C-alpha cells in the first residue's frame, strides 16, 4: 500500500512539474496581427489643432473648423526571442477639413482633403519578457493635400486651388502593454503611447501649398497657411504625440 502511495505521489509530482515547466516556457505563438483604430482619432484632432493654430496666428484668423475623416493601421509582428520582436506597420488616413480664413486683408473659405500614408519598421524590447514593451520606430510617410475654395483679396474674388504632395522620414518611440486573453495565443489588446518626429525630404507640404497659392494671387503670400500645415505635420500626421489602440490575434 505504501509503495502504491509513493508511486502515485511521484507521478503527481512529475506531472505537475511538467505542467509548470510548460507554462513557464517561452510561448510558441510568435506571430501577432493587429488593427489600430487610433489614427481615426488623429483625423478628428485636426479641428482642435486648427483652433490652436488660429489662436497662435493674428486675431483668430482660422474659424468655423469642421472636420471629418477616417484612419486605420495594420501591423504584423514576429517574436524573435522572449525579450525582442520586430514588426512592420502600414498607416492610412483620409481627413477632410473645412474652415474660414480672415487675416491681413485676405478672406477665404477653403476646403482641404488630405491623404496620409506611412510604412513603418518597429523593434520591440520586452524588458521583463512579458507584457510591458519599449517600441522604437523608423519609417517613411507621404502626405498629400488637395485644397480648393474661393479667396477675396483687395476686393477681388477668385478661385484658388492647390494639390501638392511631400515625402517624410519619421522616427520615434512608444511605451506599451500587450494584454493577452489566452495563454500561448489568442486575442490581444495593445495600448501604447509615445512621441514621433519627422523630417521632410525636400520641401515640406505647407511650403509647397503656400507657394502654389502665392502664384495664383499674383505673388501675394497667404499669411499663416504655411504655419497651419506645419502644425498638422508636426503634431497630427508625421510627428507629435502617438496613441495606439490596437486589437488583434496571436498565433
């Protein structure tokens, strides 16, 4: 009887040890696909950013801002070792903005359609080999603006349009959390927050749009238009604070 009890105890110990060893080992679900809805928030952030620009410029020159838009990002991540992974990410946004402009004798009611497309390479470091991660990013972005509307200058009203595109290098970092809803795979939620920076490859978009409008207005610059675009580039589309709300699946 004693021998049987000892044998059962040994079997239980080995079974429990094997189970704990398996659970504590590095998971075999090394692939993650996520979709991030936070870029849509960036599209709708143009309105508050425009108000901020208007307050910075003279006499609240930008008013009655109306914003619509959509944005999304998709990412594939490959876990190399427990503490390190690499990922590729594509970001797409199509915001539209309508506003009125009145400054330095120029009145305008432009409507702006923008397209933002970015490809990013990410490296993630998991210092504790689990949930918390540090994310480094380097990538390329293209920003296109299609501006149309009417301009009143020196008592003369005329149509003004500008369609320009610029390329950028971007880089930055984020802090994030990987929250799994299952062991060794399954659904995951990955919130993260950080800051990105960008550098135009050639002329920035705001400078190109400003030059195009100036040619149509007989060489007269539209005050503040370049600064407004630079703010959008710096804080909304190319650089600035970054929030990610990614949902996906690990396998």
